[in-house]
C-alpha cells in the first residue's frame, strides 16, 4: 500500500513512523556507537576481562547512551527551525512535526534522570564525569554550538569524556599519553565532521550557524594538525605500553602503530571527500576501514595480553 504524505510529513518513510518510533529515531540509537569509547581505557589497560570491570564498563556505556540520547532530543528541540531549512535534517521527527517539542523534552528529562541514577549507583568519580558531560553538552546544544572553535572544543571534549569514563567507572588508572590520543583523536573526528558538513551543504551552509564563520581551509588546518598530534601521541602510548608489558618477543604495541596510522589515513580520505559528516556512517559503511580496524584491534590485543 502506498503511503500518503503531506507538507507536514514530506518523506514517505517518516510519515509511516509511529509515535514510539519517532521518539526512538530522535534518540539516534545509530550514534550509540560513539559511546563504545567507554571501552577504550579498560581495553587499553588489558583489564576488560577482570572481575567487575566488564560490568562497570557496560553500565557506563548504558549511562552514556541514555545521556547522549537526551542531549540529541534537547538539541533537536533547540534547532527545530534551522533543521527545517536543512536538506536532510528537515526529515527529523521534531523538525517535521512528527514528534512534539513537549514530548521530546519529557523523554529527555526521563533519560537524564535514568543516566544519573545509574552513575550514582556506581563510583562518585564516574557520576561527576557524567554530570559534567551533561552540563557541557547542554551548554553546547543551547548556546555555544554557534561559537567557532568553542563548538569544536566542546564536541571533542564530549568524545574525550567518553574515553575517560570507562577508566573511572572501573577504577582503572589512565595514562597521560592515552588522554592525548583520545583528545586529539576526538578533535580530528570533529573537525573532519565540520569540514564534511561544509562541503555537503555548499551554498546552503548558511542554514547552519555553526558553519557560517568556518572555511574549508581553516577546518583542513585543524584536522590536519589533530591527525599529526594523534599519531605522535599514539606512538608515545605504544612505546610506553610495550615497555610496561615487557614486549621482549614480538613488539605488538609498536606494530599496532602501522594499522592505526593506516586507519587514520583511510578516515582522512573520507573527510577530504566530504563524506565524514556522520562519523558512524563511515564506521558502518567503509569495509576497508573496518578491516584495518580489526587488524589494529587484534595486534593491540596481542600486545595487551602479553602474547
């Protein structure tokens, strides 16, 4: 049966979405892949299989999924008018009118409460980090996303908080070099996202206030510097990790540098082509990048396990 559409629901697939489905779409479960960064610290430390660590990491992942989904709902409510002018975002449930702003904010409040409750049941350090993440992301969604540089910094900070969260939740020490990799790697992804958005929208970039004061040359400058800093920091972390693990045989930590750099360069190809506006789409769609990622994880795991 053909789905009828109208001006309010301009997209056939959107017109067929139920209210519950509209809420789920606005929570953006596809982007929960970003929250897998909470596994980074326990995995890098080789403690992911230790008693209590895996459970704490999973709870941290759930808490960040709830909090980030709440942020997406608030962000879409704040951006509803701008999204209606966007060639793709105008089909989002709130922008299209399929989900009311009031309902979205009620769901967001429930998700915030749930995430804080989970965090409070764990360690206070993790609860403080999650609270800081919520506060920073609300500042971004409601105000600072329109300020150049600050918007890049806050989003990158959100990625960094995810990477730190797993260590805090499981009470695992986090090295300085790991923080550098996570921080500059986050900036690389965020600057690449903005660069791709600028190229995707082209003359319509004015519909997004966060892009008006950026140029492609500036964003290329930022993600190029961030890429170089990320590679340097990862090399430092790999050398430190190899020394601590006692890589007397095969230097797995050092060897992991190669697939890491290849993966970063592959991602840079997608950025340069203007295809990195949605990082999760690259993760799920680029088979070569997935293959390189598997190789990197295997080599790194061998080093962490001391094989």
